[in-house]
C-alpha cells in the first residue's frame, strides 16, 4: 500500500492510501472523525479483485488539509474535494463508497456527477437529518471551540454509556483487538476542531435527500450493521428508494462492520463489485 499527497487545487491537498493503480477506480470515503486507515484491512483484497483502491483522509481529518475556518466545512466542500481527487487521479468512471458521514458526502457527490459512477455503496449512513440529541451536540460544538478536540473527548468520556454507537460488536473490538481503542482516539484527536463544530450541526440540520436518491440510475449497495440501530431504518428507506438497490444487513456488527465483521463485509463488497 502506498501513501501519497494529492494537490486538488487552490493550495488544498488530500492524503490518500492506494493499492492497485492499474485497476478500475474504487474510492472509499470514511466518516466523521474517521480516517483513511478505516479501510486498510481490506484494500489489498479489493485490489486483488481488479480495483484501484483509494482511501483518502477528508479535509479536517488525518493528514489532509485542515482549514481553520468553520465555513470551509460542508457536504458540498467535502463532495467537491472528492470529485477533484477523482479528476487528479484521472478517473473518468469509478465506484464510490461512503461510510456514515462519508455516505452523506457520497450522496451529494453522486448528485453532482451521477454519470461518472459505475456503482455506489452507502454504508451505515442516512439520507436525512441525523437523529441525535441536539442539546448535547451543540454543547459539544461549544466545548470544541473553546478547548479543542481533547476537551470534547474528555466531556464525552465523562458521560455514562457509549451512546447509540456503543454496540456489543464495538465493545467486543475494544476488548479484544489490541490498539483499537487507541486508533479511535488517534483519529478523533487528529480531527479539526473547526470541522467538528461545523459538521455536527450540519448533520443534524441537513436536507433529506431520499427523493434525490430515487432519481439515481446507478447500481447501489446499502450496507448496515444489524446492531446499528440509528441507521437501520434509514438504510431500509434508501434501499427501497433507489431503483434496484440491494440491502445487506451485516450480522454481529454495529456502526463499523468492516472492523466488526470483516469477513462478511468483504464478501458482500466483493460480490457487489463483481457485478458492477
């Protein structure tokens, strides 16, 4: 696996991991406070199936560009970055996967350039406003503005329970996979405070895209972990709305099935890609 920094114009850059540079394009977009490492366990296997697999850090995440102004973060900004990256890679057509917030970004990118997609994978994501506690989310935004990512992490750690994403599958990984908790902390603390403060509100207030998804005419796979309760209903709705879409519920998995049930996730992905 190779790591590169890609200039996407206007002084902006995106850091990517890539495998299989002679295959068809497959872009893997991570979620909120995630990172390109979220797909590292699977990139070699996907490349062996004939794909040029690219996993970027989104702006405000990891080693990519970190603008300091909250106005520099939006679904349109993220989607524009991804399409500029695709252009820089020289891809005329590609398959796009988006996980969680990355799935929201993927929907915006698909609407901007539907003719370039050979396939779309929406993974543990939603088509409309994120249903979380607004008061807590806005408090988190204020804390991160004042004290940065370490302060908001401390506040989150002090809350009882792990929230809707604290599934048994996630807890199993925390207990059994060495370094998994530390990896999550590293990604979170390496994210931009401006990105966090801006996007937490935008995810709650975003427009519903279900009708726009119904207008897509691209092979679509919707993936969701069976324990990922907040996203089960939206996943079913998206799979119903998109003509011919396929829904796959991954057993023994929560919000990150590529980690929590990697064999099942990879099998579903390879089967879908084989038919694209």
